[in-house]
C-alpha cells in the first residue's frame, strides 16, 4: 500500500513542484551556512562580524521546523485528505480487506505514505543542513558542541510527522470526500489557533496554549531543542495533549476501518 501510494504521488508533476518548493528553505539556509564559513576569508576583518550574523545555532534548526510548518500543512492536506476517504468513496476498502491484509497493515500502510513525505520535507533537509554545515566549515566543531541536535532533529521530526499523519488519517476515515476532509482539517487547525489567540488576549496569559495542537508541538519542540518555551503551558501538558490526540486518532481509525471490514 505504502509503495503504491508513494509511486502514484511522485508521478504527479504538481506534487513534485510542491516538494521542490518545500526545499527552498534548505537552499537558503545552505547559502547562509556558506556565508558563515567563508565571509571571514573573503572580507578579512569585516567578514568576522558578518559571519557571526550568519553562523548557525541550535535555534537556527528549531526555526527551520517553524518555517516548514506551512509546507507540512499543505502536504498533509494534499496527500492525506483522500488517503482513506477516496477508498471509501470507491468502495475500495472492502477490496483491500478481502485480501490477506489486516486492518493494521492497511492503516499503517496509509500512515507510512503521509509520514514519508512529511519526513522528506522536514527531517531529511534538516539532517542535510547539519551535513552541509560540516562540509562548509571543514570541521566537526559545531556538531560536537551541539551533538544533541542530531537526536533532537530526528525526534521532533518523527513526532510532528506521526501526530499530523495520525490526525489527518483519522479525519480521512470519517468522510467519503477528500476535499471535505481537507477543509475540516484546516478549520480545526485555524479555529484552535484563533480560540487560543482570543483567550490569550482576554486573560493576558498563554498557559492555555494546549488547546491548539500546533502550539503543543511548538512547545514540545522548544523543549527538545533545549530552547526557552514560548508559552506558559508546562511542556508535559503539551506532550500529554499530543499523546491524547494520537490515541483518539487510533480509536477513530480502529472503529471506522473495523466497521467496513466486518461488512466485507
């Protein structure tokens, strides 16, 4: 299921263009790292100050994920909205589950499709940036001083991809229309963010950031990258909300896919 779904999407030129566009930040950051490594030699004394401005820090990699959020959202809707909804509309679920294929294999196969593309635009370019930094600097000093970045990048990328994929797949199982699923996903994301914005404005406090899953991911990401938290919500609370969302998504998938399998 996963291999077939990935091949189908890669065959779409529009989607390939979206993937290429999602790597634009990688190329910008690569130029930044090149400038940080080479400006001192090019501009002599004046280049030191410029190089320090472009020099990467752990916050640079955290900011990379923040700026990829738009592409994560677009790819999630483009790829994930119809993963199960389209099968339901075409009555393909009965065909899938009438084969020697379990519910778990079907669900995880669909999950792997979306996760693969989300990791392709988050984890892969972030790791590549670490490699680029080493190549341009000509040493391992930055990575040695910030070695935790390797597991931090990996852990956060997989958490984000897993949570987003599980939620989108659960929503996709609720409808026969991929377009409706995409609208519903966008509405839930933007409504929760707007609701938090109103509550934060009224109360003057950001401790209710847990109501928006995007803010929960941001809070956990800041903790993983050892940076100051941007909201007053304790990060374990944000982590709990993430876990609850994954569990709820799993329950929805178990119920929706099982119902079709019994009929089949």
